[in-house]
C-alpha cells in the first residue's frame, strides 16, 4: 500500500478582488512561459540538480523516478525505485540522487550521470522527507511515522546513525550546511523542530501554522519558509532568534515551498490553482500564476530560476520560466 500524498485541497476566497498579504497587495504576475512534460503516474516529490539542469520526479503510484532534462523539457530516463516513493534529494557535489520509500523504510541511491541504481539503504521505518548536507556528504531521512531521522553517509551509502525525534513524525526537512542545522516540519505538533547536525540532537522547536508540510531554508538571511497544509498562510521563521515572524497570507493552504537562493524569492503552491512567489526579504507576496490545476510539489533551478511544479492529477510537470 502506498503512502497518502499530502496535498492542499481548497482555494480560499479572500475578501476583495486583490490578493492581500500581511504586508500589502500582490501585483499581477509577469507573463510566464509554461511548458508541460508528461511523467509517470501520480508525480509527487521532485528535486533539481542545478549544476546539470536535470530534474528528478518521484511518481508515487508508478514506483518510478522520471528524469527530466530541464533544457529540452523531455524525459530522458525512467528509473524503477520501488513502491510509493516519498521524497527526493540531490547532492550536486557528488551527482547522486536519493529517493525514499516510506513503506519499505529505505532510501534508493541513484547515479545522476548514468541513472543507474547504486544501492538501497535501510533508513528506518517510514523514512520519507529527504535533505542532503553537501558540505558533509550526509543525507538525512526524516520518518513520517516515528519522528526519527536516519543519517546516511554519502560515501559508503550506509546508515551511520539514527536520531530520535521529539514528535510523532515529520513531513519536511531542509538543511543549512553552514550552520550545521536541519529544520524539520512536524505535521502533528504544528512546529518546526531544529536538529543540531554536529551533535546529532534536537535543540529547539518553533511553533508555526497548522499542518506544516514542505519547508525551505535561505541560509544567507537565516530564514526558514514553511508551507502549512491546514491554514492559508506561509510561516516564516527567523533562524537566529528561533521565533516565528509575521506570516504571508495565501489564497489556499500549501504543501510545498522552494526558495531561489540568489534572490531570496520563495515559491509555493498556495495560489489560485497555481503557484505564487514571495519576496523573502520583505515577506511580501509579489506574483501569482494560475496553472488551472491543483498543483503538487515545487522546486526551483538555482542557476536559471526555472520553477518546476508537479500535477498529480494529470501526471505532468509544469516547467515555468519568466516568473
């Protein structure tokens, strides 16, 4: 049985014709180019290798990963990884790709050059959300069921430790390599839990919105952006003070967030049947793009600024430029 995929499911009509945030009114989105790519059955998590321009899309119902060339917007390979993949992470430094299987409690390691399966690592029951610490060449596999975090060595592709967590399970994880910290969203406690990577211990907790799901870190500003699946706003956490800053209102609940590091632009699927972008420095919504779908996970290419959004209903990935 495959794991259920967390999705936001209703569009919230805000009072008035404009989209209001806690800091002002969003301007209409600039014209964007949108190309769709057919992938596998029920695409969910995805990750971009910005060094190569390759996108890895986990198809939760097919048990495969579609390898998409972001430049030609074509699928160049399909790799079988097992039932119900629940998370994808890329280590750009080693060109390895990691795909979790919550039901099996494993992480499949792919060679990004050949698209071959290198190994399958036992990572603990419910291993789901993934993040790579490229500086240390370690991969963190957060369990959706036990609240523990498996630590995988990127060289040997072996589980080298398990960190017990304070909650029942995690729905997202993101790493700040420079500060040796990982941030994990807890769907059950409405918190972001802070993991000290040097000491392999949880050292803090920040209350955020209802049903926190995907999250993204902007190390330069120390901010963490959290999509909330149970309320219509994006939470913003200040990593230095470990406090929640004023949030940004969205038209609907969201389940995924990605940040373009160079511009501190945040993308999330909390828009009107599409995606929105937020100025992370000003905490202000600056654009919305309707795709006519209820979008899934979001990722961004750090080199080109291209945004990728899955469409689980139609088995597509939208490739968005100029937004």
